[in-house]
């Protein structure tokens, strides 16, 4: 058993960097940064090669599916943030993934947090006028990927995301990989006719975690269907 697994099982909490304060689990010993260089991530190129098929399938869901859920959260009050869940707290939504088979086939090749309650995958639709206030995610044991599907052409002061001290924008078809245990926020200040910002949000295991560490976390934090 690694020292990090031992510390985790014993409840030892690691110390984060400035502006990093996960709300639930700070796993010790993991290197971290707000934004990651996707050119150093093996699966990104293959996912981006499929982005147009994924986009077409997901945008069809936006137009026709009744399975979108509005996020009711203190970080998105008076905002419209709709989601189509594929993985919810580690549990696969069987009905929803059947509606987007090509997307799910591509996702199954990635290190998803299936079986672990820390993991999500969903189509995220942010409408104009939305402001998701600064907040930290639950843990540093995962990274979050946004695959942008539809992004209005607006300057960063009107549409963007801040992670730690870095402000970024979405580029259709280009993955954005970040650690959401850092303080982060999203804004869409465009007019009602500028269109929604739509991304496929994917939670993935931190690449430095060993298999035994993933299993220990999954054992302690299983999804409801386990």
C-alpha cells in the first residue's frame, strides 16, 4: 500500500496550493496546476478527432431530448445551467447513453470515474445571462475536461472561465483540461440572441494515481449502484 493510500484511509488531508481548496477530499502527494497542457495527454487527440460526430449527436439532444435537468445550486442562482447526465456521481445513466451511442463509445475509452461518487459526465448548456460564481470542486483526485461543442463568438469579458488566476475561453473541438479543485467561475454575458455555450464535461482520474489508489478511493466513495 502506498503512503498516499495509507494517509487517505487514515483521513490525513493534504495541503493545496493557493486558491485550491477542495470541499471534500484533498488527496496527498498529487502534482497539480489550474490548467493542463492537453498536448501532453494521450487520449486528447483521439477525442478531438471525433468531436464533430459528438457535437452533432449532443446538439441533437439539446434540440429534442426531455432529459435535460436544470442545475439548482447556490453557485448558479438566477442563472440557466442545463445538463444532460451520462454519468452522475459515478453511476451511468443507461437511458441517456443509449440516446448518444457514438459519444458514449468515445467516452468509454477514457479513464472515467465510473463506480466512484466523485465522477460526472454531462452535456453542459449555459445560456446567456448565466454567472456561475467562484467555487471549488470536491477533490484533486480528478481532472475535468471540457470538449466545446458550440461556443458564441464573444470576447473573454463576455464569455469565459477563470480557474485559479487564469482566464480561458473555449474553442470548438479543442479540449480544455483543468483541476476544478481550484477556485473557478464561468460567465456568459452575451445577449439572448448570441446563443448558448455548450460543452461536453468529462471527469477523469488524475493521471498520477496508481490503480491501487483508484480502487481505494472507489471503495471508500462508491456510486449508489455499487
